[in-house]
C-alpha cells in the first residue's frame, strides 16, 4: 500500500532571512536574488544556523530580549486545516511548524493531542508528532491540537479538523488538485487525503529504481513514482549532449503530451517542490508518440541537469523523448524560486504575473500554461517592409504582427526621428522602438491593437525638443508593461476612446509628463504606471484621492474612499506604513494587483459582498491581515485560498 509522504521539517532555517526587507522596486534582477541567497547561506554557515547576526550578539542580549518578549510563537500548518481521510486506511497528516520572534525555529517543541468528542487518542497523536502514518478506525470528526511555548512561556495553539469517512467501494476518493476548478471561487476547502494518487506535488514513493530502458543504458537515470505516475529522471550531465540534437534538428512529427502543460513555475524558495522532483506532480501524466503514431511514453526522460548546481533562482528542465531511430524532440519548462520576500511571493523581474495562476496554496506555487508560440508564429507578418529615409522617418508596412525575434531596423535605431506604421500591422512588438533617443513622433495604423512590453522604452529623449503630444488611437486596446518607460521627453499623452488597459509601469519615469487625457473606456490601470511623472506628483499634492473613471489610484491617510469608486487599482495603498485599517465601500467591485503591497502595519480590510474580483497579488504581506467579509462572499473564498484570516 502506498502512503502519502509530506515534506520534511526544515530544522536549519536561516532565521535572519526573515529580517530581510523586500526590495520595493517590483523589477528584481536575478543577480540581486543570487546575492541574497549567497549572503544568507554565508551567515548561516558562519553561525552554525543558530545566531541571528546584528540582532543577538551574545546570550545576555538574548536573555534580555526574552524577558521583554510578550509575543506568541507562530504555528503554521502544512496542507489544509480541514481534511478528509478514509476509515482504516494508512495516511500521513500534513505537518506543523513553529517559529518564535526570539527563539527562532521551535518546531521540535510542538505538542500534539487528538480528540474525538471527550475521548483522547494518545497513540495517534504520538505518531502524528513523529510524522508517521496513522489509521483512524472509527468514522467521525477528530480535532488535532498543536501547542507550543517559547522560553518566555508565551503559548500558541492551532487546530486541525480531520473528518473520517467510511470507504465507498468502487468510488474514487481523491480530488484533482490542479484542475481549473481549484483556482476558482468554488474551490472546495477540505482536501481528501488517501493512499490513492493525486496531482498534488508530493512524492508517493521514497525509493527509486534504476531505469532499464536500453536506449539510455549508459546514463544514470532513475525511475520514480510521483503521485502514481512514473517518470524517468536524470541529473547525469552527459545526458545534456542529447539535447543538442533536439534543439538543432527536432522531429516535428513526434509529439510530447503533458496532462497539465505548464512551461513555468514560480514558488517560494523553501517550497521543496524541487526535492525528489515533486514539481512533476503538478504536470500529471506525460506521454509521447513517434512519427508513426506509436506510443513511446516509456522513452520520455525528465532532464534536471541544472539541479546539480544547487537551488538558485531559476532552473531549466527538459522533457525529452527519442525513438528507436534516434529521432527526438523536447519541451522545456522553468522552475523559479523567490529568495527575496519571506511573507509572500515576488516574481522575477522578467516574468508577467498576469500569465500565471495559483495551483497550490501550501506551498505557494504559481504556474503558467504553456505558451502556444507556434500558433502565434502563423500570424506574424512575413511580408513586412521597412524604409528609413534621410530625414529619419521610418515607414513600416505589411500584414500581421511584428515579431520581437526579428527587428531588422535595430542597427539604425539611433537615427530614427519619426515612425509611420501603415495599415495591416496589428501590433507593436516588445522593444520594437526602444532606445530611439531622437524619436519625437509616431503615427499608428488603425489596425494596431496592442503596444507590447517596452516597445518605446527609453525613447523620446531629445533634449530641449518640442515633442508634440503623443496620441494613442482608440484601436489600441492595450498599452503594455513598460511600453513608454523612461521617455523623459514626453510632456502630454492623449488616449482616445477605445483604449482599455494600461499595464505595469507603462509610463514609469516619464519625468516631464504632466498632462494626460483619459478616455471613458479605460478599465485597468496597473501598478507603477505613472510613478516618477509630474502628473502623479501634482495629483498627490492637489487632492486627497486620485480617481480616474471611478478607478481609485491613490488615497491619503485618514481619508474615506468615495462612494463613487467602483475599482481600486494602481498603487492604491502600496508601500504605505501609515495604513492600518481599511473599509472598502459597497460600490467597489474590483481590487487590483499590488493594491496592498508591502503594507507592513495593515491589520484589517473590510471588503463588501459587491467585490467580485481581487488580484492574485493584491496582498504581499498576508500573515497579520484579517479580512472582514461575508461568509459567502468572493472575499472570503479569496482569503481561504490565500491562507488569510477572516472575520
């Protein structure tokens, strides 16, 4: 009988990592993250994982701190607080960990008790404490109580409810945890814990056998079982040479099919999804066919060569398969980790959070459905023509979308003064006209629907030039992330009726931008859009509340949110240490991403039933915030999904 195995306790946590302040700029470089990791590890090694440098330099200081310590330890439960198990089946209950502000990791001091009604079950409690499999022989509800005290005798308690149900013959008792239903408001809040396979990323078999496939006999490949699915996994560096052929001459008639096809994961640094290849549990079953349609699923190999270097920001993982003739293909996916934010999740600087969905809350894991690049390629403009005349006017014509992989005028960007895009082009691709310092004017075709990320980054920078107002026509529905970032020469932007979405940092750092015309069609204004502009500076100075089309972008301390507001977006309350309690009025329907980012002193947010949309990243600090809301409200389901307290 297979048993569910949960993550091991991390008894050697680097406590001072929790003291690291999250970098306020939302664009973190991978170098910063690597340096943070190296620093944390260096401190941990030098102190034997026991001291917190710069905070407690000797035992006298520690004891003095304990005498003043009135703060309770914090107990964190892995998994859900309400779970279902099947009668007489062997299961492992998810673990609990405990931390204290002075004593650090005190998980070993946790005491466990189990009761059903007035009856206690000491033997079950002992096994749960030691992370051993248990059996519940009677149906009913059981309460598991976790108790821990620090050395200052501050006591904390947390409870978990276990519902034991009779086994139903011929009926499946597991739930698929990575289906779309999991990420919706209707998600069930109790989880079924049985010995059957689920798609949660948990290894169900502690051992692994050597792969015996004759195609790969010269390589070190293990065959492992994750949630009932078997995978061939290798970290053999020699295997990486096989990947070159899959890159240079892939067989386009072969196919790899992934049940839940994600191409990128984002999780906390201590999530453990890299351990024993647990992330594979989120992918489900992987199959493959050769060019004749024959099943060659046993030939699939998961290549984890990048793991050999240890846990860093990002790991490239390859799903590789070849047939008996040596034809091969591969699929890539990225495993990304956040080493910066101890209380939430900060995406890497080059990632777009809007493309990701939360697929697990404990550990916190987001995944991006695989991007269908091939279908996009079919729409690219293959007949695009461009010409730059002596006056610096660049004229572009063609039919379809620009491709960021092919910007043929890249070598002459420094000479471009004006851009004319003729009818037929449907977008302005990422970085198409970035770093064009002499650019002063652009004429958009009526066929353009989107200005993509960084399209005009660091352009419009002519000194002392009389740059005319930038007119963005209504056919452009989306102004992408950082689209006009650092265009310091822009002074006025006119957005015509039809423009809908302005994404993160679109006009960030346009230091001379002081006049903006907004159409009524605007429905989304994201974070940092107008940061470091004269327009935002004047708005904050002149009014208590900055509102555009009933969208609240900023509010002063001790100011009520007007009843006319229907959406809170933009910077909202972000990085405000003065905000402690917020009451959102009944007319509000939407709370955008990052609205409450880094509100370190925020205690309560009262959210009405009228709110039907809250951004996945609306709160970056969640542990101390209580959401006041209705039982059946969207806010309540959001709080439950994100592990936040409710009232």
